C-alpha cells in the first residue's frame, strides 16, 4: 500500500509540474485488469504477462498519459514528454520513453 501512496503523491507532483510548465495532458490508462494486461502482452507491448509478471498498472503504480495541444492528443515523442519524463525520474520513477523494447513515451511508473 505504501508504494501506491507514494505513486499517487508523485503523480500529483507531476501534474503540478506540468501545470507550471503549461503542459496539458489526459490520463488514458491507470489500472489494467488481467485480461487487459494479457492483451497488451500478446501485442508485444509489455514484457509482463499479467500472471507471473504483473504489470505496474495491475498494481496501481503506473499511469499512461497523453500530452494535449490545441485540444488534440499528441502521440509523437515531443519535448514535453521528455521534460515530464526527466522530472519523473528525478523523483525516483521509471519513464517508459527510456524502455528499449517499446516506444512507450506515455508510461510513468513507480
């Protein structure tokens, strides 16, 4: 439970940091069910199968967000994702933009 509380606290700080830097975003994935995680695993978008290796989404310790500019989600790597990723890592989190196996700039986990 303590790690979940830390994650929520870190996410609140990330949201504040984004606001200060005039970066808008939406959250499009927080919790994943076993079935959802299996589907992501089968699409080779995660190394976690959801059973033996649980995703941080299944543990309530990851969030996927999309930067919003002019009312539209930005799905390409941008300076805003990198800035949020650097800040997240300073707090001790892992940024999906650094994962070598998948382009996951939307993923922030603890």
